C-alpha cells in the first residue's frame, strides 16, 4: 500500500506523523457496559508499508499482549515509515474472562471472515478484518500454547509462499512449521487473499514467559526492518530458522500420573523415553517413546493424563542436529 495519506480506522482519521488509540465497539456486557477492541495506530511521517500486529485472538493467550505493550513503548517507532496497527487484545470478552473462547463458547479463530449480522464471534471477526486486517500489507498474529501446554518459540506460515517465507526467516524464531490451514482461521483468510501473515507461537496460556516475550518483540522488530518500516541497525548475527518437515503429537497410552518428562526444546531420537505414565499406586507403568528423531516443540505441563491425551509434539527435520543447534543458539541469545 505504501500508505502515505490519511488513514481512517473506526471512523477516526489518523494523519502521517500522528499516533492515536481507536476504540472499535464490540457487543456490550450484560450490565450495559461497553467493551471496545482497542487499536493503536502509529503513523510514520514518511510513507511505507502497513503492518498489523495482533494478540489474544484467544483470550487466555497473554504473551502477545505483553509483546505489543513493549513494542508500543519503543523509541524506535519515532523513525517509523508507514503505519503500524497494533491490537493487543482482539478477543476482549475472552480476555476479560481469562478464557480462550467468547461468551457463546465459539472460537474466534474459527470464525473468519465473519459477518456484521452473525454471532458475537462472527461480528468480532468481521470488525477486526474490515477495520484492521484489510487495511494492512502484512500481518503478525501472536499466540501461545493452550492451558497447561507450552510451545517452543516457533513461526507457523505458508512455506510455499515466497513473500511469507521471507517474513518468517526475518522473524528469527528457531523453528518454522508449515502447519495445515484450519477453516475459519485468520491464516486461512490470509491464504485466500494472498496476504503475507505470520503466526508466532510461544509459551503457555495464562502465563507470561520472559524468553517467549523477548523473542516475540525482537521478531516483530526484525520483520519491521525487513519490510522497510524501521531503519536497519548493526546487530549480532541472528539465528537462522530451520523448517520442520513433519510434526506429530505423542499421546498417553493409558490414564495416570506422568513423570520423568523431557523438557521443551529437547532433541530426541527414535524410541527414546519421553516420559513414564502409570496408575497412582504404581502397579502399572508404561514408558512413552518418541516415534522418530526430532525436537520437542510442544509439551503438556500437567502431571496427570487420560488415555489419548496429547503429551508431546515432536517436529522432524532434515537435520535434527542442525535444528538442535538453532534452538540452543536461540535460547542462549535471548537469555544473554
């Protein structure tokens, strides 16, 4: 778009060089109190791309909210070219209730493109698209794992699209996953429109994870430099991500207590022990083995499991050794 003129969001005109917070009306609470979706519009004085950065499409995924809060405080935004559309909390109802879902139990990330006259989820999706997403050239949507489940810092993207892959590599997460598109998801909408969109996954729902937050913030800034919104700076050589060729969840073979679990980010080899699950009396135990060589990119944090529960997400790579090095370098860089 190379946006240089006025931009209108929610009926509010924001001119180059201005910074405004815009309230987009959502469905009121039962009390009659309003609960708007806040969009922070930051316009550079010089023309450039339009990027949206969003978080809490699932209301209990908090890391991305903190990433955007820190992003908006960066002095580097004074040198911005183009426009940043920052939405720290998309699912405001879920966020208020500390819930992944909306009050009607619908998943907002299965409700796109939505409708102005549909359910609360459909209306929220429609407003977010028309007022934010459709005004942008690029997008970054920030997520975490589910409750009691952690994800290694990773980017999910359409690896077959060169423009999206360029953004994914620029972001600098250690792992890139080519995960399947889900009907009604924001990624699915972006794919239909040919719109470059990254999904950043890291950490656990309802928890702040400092390394995941740092990685998310640095990744967004790197993408902004890559597309010309921020000036290039001299930095240490960043971690080059590796692309997973496959992922698979390993599930509990029986119900019971899970112990001796390997850590997130661990390199594992085929038939290596991931954990032990057994009944509370210790009469029956089974060892959970990894089905192939890979890296643990997702992990249940609960010490309890029902038969069939997903416990470990293993990603396979052409070179697991190379992937292990990337994860170690990434963690060391952020912890420094």
